[in-house]
């Protein structure tokens, strides 16, 4: 009895881990992280190209089934599955594009962020920045005195770029760790609390400052919700 | 007082509803630009005066220096206000592509200045070119799908012979109701030509 329930548990675990590593599930994770993170994350190049192939396959299946005079219910189930995957893909790409729209100057001049974009996103960011630059120049900057015409600086005497909107990394996010993590340095709170290291149990929800777990999100150890 | 006009300009934008635009206030805008030129003239004349008195511009700390500083700071502040006005309007305008698509209705277009219309067009082109490269249309599917089909009522006479994605055509006469694929219906809904019937 005990052994059979143990085997059942194991097979359930297997099933869970199998489900958790399908590409759609991975895409869902990437999508959730991207949605919750204040800054743009690394583009999941391999995952996205695999998902695109699968969508094409699914489209062919739906086509085949619907022309083959199959049960309309099963066709509509396939269609629904396809629609959901398509939504995830679209939403993922859309969130990234909207982040680029919002912080284009910052992304363009920060090499680390720039390297996270896909080739097409880079093209888009370049065109966009050019367009916005031209727009600002035409409406405002060309009418200002010579020393005040930079998009990135308030005037020529500013030493660094002080007119570039940046994402707010101090915001709080909901997250969950997959494994036991320790030694997380908190970046907020009273100064004497900051020296204490924070630990995370797997599967426990935390509401935490994004800056403190930024590196762990990037390395995939923590998922955002 | 210096900077008051610029502040009005920013307030005008900030007091509007988010995502809504009012007409580009070119009158106020020109006033701020003129104020900037005035500041610059006075700034230059003060600097000239310091130089004529034989003082070093880097180290002189007399009344003229602080006067020049005030003009410089007022100018920088005006620039920030002008930029904030145009930049935030541009952001709202870019978001229109997501909300209502690539063609602006007349009543919104009237509120934009010429450069802003141009910016909208350019941005819409950039977005289209990105979507054609990744082969995914990002402007549909804005909400997670529940059912592949939705019930809609036509609010506007769209006409017949509209080609749907399953190669059938439909007649969308005004007030008629249809069961459509969500991806087909979404473009009409965002333009206000159809409404989704729920429940």
C-alpha cells in the first residue's frame, strides 16, 4: 500500500516536472518575469524560436483536423490551446516593446541592457530613438540657445546625462524561489538592517525590493509573479 | 516670475486624464521658448559685463555672477518643462498605436501639432516593420483569451464582403449580431465599430 502510493507520488512528481519544462510553461514563466520586472530582461531567443515552430505545427494540426471533418469540439479545443500560446507569445513580445518605448534612451546608452535585446528589437529601438530624437529636436531643442540643445543633458555644463528617464528599480515585486537561497543582501530598510543577510525557502512567497533580487532573477533562481 | 509659464504648461498636461490628450498649446509653448531666448540674452550680457570688468568668469562671485546663475537655472528649468511636455505627450501618442491602431480618428488628430502627427506616423511604421520581421501581429489579443469565439454586435455600418481569417466573408450590417473569432473581431472593437456581448 505504502509503496504503491509512493510510486504514484513519484509519477505525479515526474508528471509535474515534465509539464513544468514544456516550452509553453517556460514561456509562461518568461512572460510572468518580464511582466513583473521593472527593467527589460534577457530575450529568450532559443525558447521563442522553439515556441514559434510549435505554433506553426499546432496551426497545421488545427487546419488538418478542421478540414478532415473531425468533431468540432476537439477542433475548438486545439484552437483554444493554440490561441492561448499565441497570446503568451504576443504578450511577451509586446511587453518588451513597450518597455523599449518607455526607456529607449536609457537602454540605448546602457550596454548591459542593450545586449539583452533581440536583433529585431535592436532595430526597432534604434529607429524609435532616432524618431523621438528628431521629434524633440524639431519641437523644442532647435528653438533653445546653443548650449542647451542636448537631448540627454540639461545644458553643456552637466557632467553626466541628467535628462534620461530610467526604470524604477526600487519598486517591490512578488517573487518565489525555486530552491533554498541564502545570503541575499537587502537594499532597503533601516541602515543597520541592511547588513543582515536574508534567506528564502523554496516555494514561499516574498514581497521584496526588486533591486535586492535583481541578480537572482537574471540567473533564473527566482521567479517573479 | 521666471518659470511660471513653463509650470502652467506642465500643469496643463498633468491635470489631464491619463492617456487623454488636449490640444497642443502652441501659444503657451511659444511664450516659454521666447522666455528662454530672453534668459539667454541676459545671461550673455551679464557674462560679457563680468569679462569687461577684467574678472575671471570661473572665480568671480559678485552680484553679476549670481544674476547670471539665476538666468541659467531658469533656462534649464524651462527646458525641462518644455521637454517634459513634449516627451510625455509623445509617450501618450505612441500608446495610441496600442489602443486604437495605426489610423488616428479625426477628433484626436486635431489635437496634435504637425510634428506630433509626423511622430505618430513614424512610430507606427517602426512598429509595423518590427511586427513584419517577427511575423507576429502584436496589436491583437490584448486580453487573455477565454474562448476562441466571441459574440459581438455591430455598431456601425461596416458593410458586407469583409474577409475573415477562415476565408469566409461576412455581412456586418449595422445592429446585426455575430459569433466571430476573437482575433477577427478585435480590430473592429478597438475602433468602436463593434461591441462585445457578455453574459
